C-alpha cells in the first residue's frame, strides 16, 4: 500500500490524518487534544459535550481522560451507540464508560445514557432522542471503526441503516439490528454525529488503515465514508 495514499485522499475530502508510532502515544495525544478543545468550549460557553465510543480501542483513552484535570462538573458525556442489554452487563458500553471514565473527579460529569428504561429498543431510542434534543451541537465526537467499515452502530448490513444515515432526518437516535451482533443496537444517527465541532475517527492497526483507505475509494462506500466531506471537520488518529 502507498502509505501516503490515505493521507492524500483525506486531504481531498477536507480531513486530516494524524499518525503515531504507538497506541500509547496516540491515546495520550488524543487525550491532550480533547482536553484542549473542551477547555476552549468551557471558556466560551461555560459548558461542553463529548461523545465517546465503546469497544476495546478507546480503553486507554478513557483511562487517561478520567485523570486529565478537566472540570467535569460542566461537561456532558454520552455514547455514540449502545447494545440493548442490561447496563450492568460487560457487553454494555455504558458499563465500560462508567468503569473506565466516570470515576473520581470525572464522575461529576453529566452522563446522558442511550439505554433508558423502556419496554423495547425502539422506545429506548425515542427516549434517548428526547434526552439528546436538549444538547446543542456537540463539541467533539470520537468514533471507532469496525473491519466492515461501520462506525457507531451504523452497520452496512443493517436493514435499518438508511433511516439512521438519512441526512434530512431529525431523529438523534434510532434502533437497528445487524447479523454481526446478537443484540439489537441503539445508535446516534449520521446527522446527529455530524452535528459537532469536530469528529475524530480513532483506529489502530494496519488492517484498519486499509479498511478506511478502501472505504474512501469504494462505490458503494461503507458507512464510515459518509463522515467525510460534509462540512464537519474530521481527523483520523491512527497508530500501528
């Protein structure tokens, strides 16, 4: 692979690639950059918001953020997506966030869950959308990416993908299913994810770099490609 091809393609769609020598350096740099951006928002508006992913990739980032010295009492945190499982399940992104981030001083943050008490995943999505409606434009959205090119829970094989990707939709959160998961999912919609001052795509490993490169040239393109070229600043943070 031409190592500069991805960088050139990202530049063409108004995005940037930040490469790091190791995953620890990536996590620390992203933590520092998020802290800077959120502090700037706090100085301007007195409050700030951050959207975070689940999964194993961001674990170190969450640990670093939890002790970075932000004024968490003025921060709102939510998730990009969630599984329709009990919030005390190890498969729950909320469980992970509470265990790795929302502890110590960071426990003072206002957390907006996606998996609210509801009789169905569709009802939970509606309730989450109502809660998210009270939030203005996000300050930063951090997203991972799967090997199939999904981000958040925007899976390419989901029957409900079109409604979750519709840019004219006013819905903030939708329920969807995918053969890739045994659980129904809750996900922020594409327009809600892009309603942010900055979007970060956080990926590690050569294969993920290949996936993103292919996504940006593919037709039809997988969901992650829809983040780019829509006016929202996007940065890709990558380490081997």
